[in-house]
């Protein structure tokens, strides 16, 4: 049994409140990685936005959104 499987087996024995507390603590522990992933995502979005600046994407919009129309 792997370490993760052992941890999951232990977690199955916890009450719902204890599981919620475990999730909160795991998120706190992983927040450094999460912040790095968010920053990388923001950089990627900024690069993509710059790369497609000025391109016409209207052909990919649903017909109801073309020419300033709203959904009908």
C-alpha cells in the first residue's frame, strides 16, 4: 500500500467535520504551490491575450452573439 492510500484509508475513518478540517489544513500546506500555479496561469493568460490581440474571433461565437445581438 502506498503512503497516499494509507492516508486515504485513515481519512475514511474521520467524521465529516474532521474531514473538512483535514481539507482546510491540506490547502494551507499546499498554498505555496497553489500561488505559484496561479501566477503561472496569469502569465499564460497575459501572453495569450497579447498574442491574439486584434484577431477577429467572431466566427467562433454562437450566431446569437454575433453583431452585438443577445441570446434570443
